[in-house]
C-alpha cells in the first residue's frame, strides 16, 4: 500500500496526461502515477496531518506503518503508536478491501462527529 496526499495529485495527474513532473517547479510533492498505474511502491513514506492552530495543537505524523499523535484525540493521548496497537484502534491503519466497514470502534466517536 502506498501513501498519497492531496499535494501529490498535481504532479501525478500531470504525468498521467503525458507530462514530465521533474520539469515542474520545485514542489513539496511527487508523482505517484507509477504507483497507481503499475502497482509499484510509492515515493512517499510519510504523511503529515492536521497541523492547524485552530485545533489547539492537535497534530499527527505517519511514517510507514507508525503514527505519532500530539494532543487529545477523543480521549486518546499523545504518544507514538506502532501498527495495530493504538488505543481504540486507529481507523487510518485498518485498511481493508471490504466495501462496508464498521468504523464506530470503541473509544472513537467518529460516527457522531461526522453527523
């Protein structure tokens, strides 16, 4: 599985349209076209999430299968979580091919948050 961010879409779509993303301006992103079209490993191993001063210091960084959380997320406190062991089971680390998944896991009030 590869990690892709919204920042990667511009060079990815540019390469899909036949362009050379290495000729683009110096962007903080990379083309993931080969990963998407040829099932190859992606270029990105990390993803930074939720750096927003409005969220009172809540931040998350994922590197490979590991994630570090800063701030209080639904009563889950700041720490470094290896895969499959984060309190309440991290929704983002549980990826499956089932079209419907119950994401209302104990300790995570995501369903009520989204409604």
